[in-house]
C-alpha cells in the first residue's frame, strides 16, 4: 500500500478543532525537548523511595560457588563474552565455541547458526558510517542503523574485526524486548457497549487501520473471522531474526482484546512480530507506510535511561509517529514488584558494597531458570562509573556475576541471567563499586518476580513506556479497580508523570493459555480498542493523538486524588461523567 502522509500542521489544526468542539481535555505527559541533555539533573522524591520488605522469602536451595574475586578488566571495546568467543574462534576451538553458544543467553546474546547478534554503540552521528563499513565485511547482516548505533549479525570468525573498527565505542548484546504478559470483561467496565451501539458518523469510509507490535502471534490464523477480523483484513510482517512469527500467543491475545471493542466494524489489523527495539523501529516504519492510525505495543524492556529519549532505537520512531498524528499506546511494564532504586551508591562504611537497607549489603530473592537480574545506573549513554553485579548464596559464595568495564565508552548496565539453574534457589544480589565517581541513581530489577527482599515500586516504569511520545498504560484488576502490584509505576527519573492512564487486566481471551490474561499487556489493548472504537464511530476526521485527550477527563480517579504515579490520570472510562 502507498504511504499516507498528512502534513503535521493540518493534523494539529484538526486536533485543535476537536479540542474546542468536544470540550477539551489534556494529555498530561510532559514533553521533553529534543535538545534536552541525555541526563538532566534528577532529584528522586524521598517519599517514594521507602523500601518495602518482602515477607515471603524462604530458603529453597543453597548453591556453592567460588571464593570472592577482584576481577581484572579488559580495555577491549568488546563485551567480555565476545572477547572469549573471538579467542575461541581464532584458536579454531569448535568444542569451546559450541559451549559458548549454549552459554550465550546467560550473557544476553543470541546466536543464529554461526552468527552472533550484537549492538554496536557508535560515536555520535556515526551509526550509518559504521553500518556501511560493516556491510562491506563478508557474512555480516546489518539489521538496523539508528540514532545510537548499529544492530547486526556478525559471523563468529569476524567478531574480532569490530575491535579495530573506527567510530565504535562498545560492542555488546542487543537489548531484547519482552512481553508484558471470549469477550474481555473490561469492555463493560470502561463503558464500551454504549459506544458499540452507536451508529457510525460522518467521515472516511475506508477501513480503520490498527497496528499491533508484539513478540509473537501464535494461533491467530484459527481466530480469523471470529475473535479477529476476517483474513482479508489482517496483514502480517515478521521482523524477528529467528523468523518465528508464532513464538507465543501473547500478541494474539492482545489483538483479541482490541477486536472485542470493534467486532463487526470495518477495520484492518497490521500484526508485526519483533524481537528487539530495532525491530520495533522497523515495525513502526511499516505502520506509517500503510496508514495505521494508532498502534499497540504490549512489550518493553527494563533497560532505559529514564529520560524518555535513550537509548533504544524505537524511541525516535514513536516520536515520529506521534508527530504524524499516529498514537503509540504502550504497556507500562510489569516491574512494580521487581524493582529497587536508591538516589546514589549508598555505602556508609566505605567498603565498596552498596547498602540496600541499613547495614544490609544484599538484596535476596528466589531465583528460577528464567530469572534475569539487571543493574543499571543513571549515566547514559556512556559511563565512567564502573559498578559490578554479583549473584551469591546467602553466605556469600558467588554463583554468577557481570563485571563489564565502564571506562567512559560503555552503557551503564550489567545483566545476569540465571538460565543455569535447574530449579528454584535462594540467592542474593550484591552491587560493588569498582571504580570512578558515584553520584547518580542506582537501580536493580529482578524479573520475573523473585520475591525481592527490598522493593521500591516507584520509578519502575519501563522502556519505551517512559517516552513522552507514547501513552503508557498501567493495570488495574477489572473487578476491583485495585492497582495490580506488578504494574510499573512512575514517575520517570527526570520527573515526568507516568503511567499516563490505567485500564483493566486479569481478563478472558480465547488464545491465552492461562485462565486469565494478566499484566499491563492486557491493559494497554483496552485503551487501544477504546480509542479505535471512538474514532470509528465519531472521529474519523481527527488524528488519534487528537482523540486521546477526550478520555483524560472521563477517566475514573483512583488512588490519591488527581493524577498519580500508579494509576496515571485514572482508570479508562469512555463515557462523560
């Protein structure tokens, strides 16, 4: 299909007309100027930083590791795991390479045959130049060249070439997106049946086009014409490197909820399967080229700068979409009960170990084979503050660690995947100050929920939900309006209100394997479906970004009076009150 490009000024005029005719409303997301520095001054609100102690911790299994080391760090521009792969490839150690391939998920990497997916962090403005150099290397596949670097698949025997490539700061893992995971019970709660009963008003008679970006769409074909639009109204595109469009039923369940609002309406769904932020950026390009009016992303990442602009490649695309009047609707994340934060590296005794609470230098949790522990600090996009992450037994034996160097060129995070576990284990996270200054907020995410000993739900809003150019959606139980404990909370680290709005979760779908579809993943499509229904019935002459403000004053205020960092402006409601 040909691209539908409307001048933004025309859309803005239409949006203003809608504001005046309908009685207004406001979009409470504050916009961060494009010229803002990567890390504006931040002062965390003390009342939001009181840790919640988990009462549920219990000893499951003791694991013994090695004695406590003080690692020597390489000056290489390659992630230490990639350095090890390069050494094995140069030695032609095939058995060692097979072992390293099996270990890749523990270090955040993925192999595709003899290629490794990497993200090449480049000097400012040099991403396309570096991408062109990579394209000239045999066997290299450049997936995406964006604002901060290049995502590419590199043959294992060519990884060493990256060390000498000009304009490269650091080569590390590509950040993977994760899911924030019948007629939904939420429709009645938000007032949708009244809108569904309305006759369609004046406006365009072409199908309303809605995008859904997700990690997979298993079972969708069997639901065409019933729980989803007919087959001639559903278009698909696969942006996953492994080609597995059917990786999970998660995206199908999201699409079901949206279509619950729109059953019988003339709509088209554009389903885009993705795996990384670069793939999301390509999906948004596809949406814009095909005239999509709004799109849903029940996906995200815990790794983000906290200022809504850095450092995954989908951020600029969401901004571009909104500038065209296309509304991105993103789940807030499920890290509300998987998060801890402090305003600085707290180390009152000066021994180099962070204190989580009082004199406690460990944050213990129940780990599982799918648990990922992420340490990050507010020093994007490149840090000279060097912190290390250790996973230990309660009596101090190390079972794993992430000790990448941060010397001014590398991003400020460390990741440990516990995929080596064969069951549950009682473990502890320890954060060590290796070198450099302190003076910035420090965060810990342990996901999925590992019964963290110390929790701070505030500031847990994920990526790209923290962007000022998306509507971020929190989750409330459909039958009680209780804020789901896992629903990620704001504000952002630079002080903006997030989430923007909340919506029902714990609802029914046909495709989801569990009895209930929970998470902010289920909440976001309620907002997408509600807006699509309103546009279809009454506002086809308006951009989606101009219709969303109508919902703001109609939302049901929950929690503290007014907008807050849990519910946003309140729970979605479509009718005047």
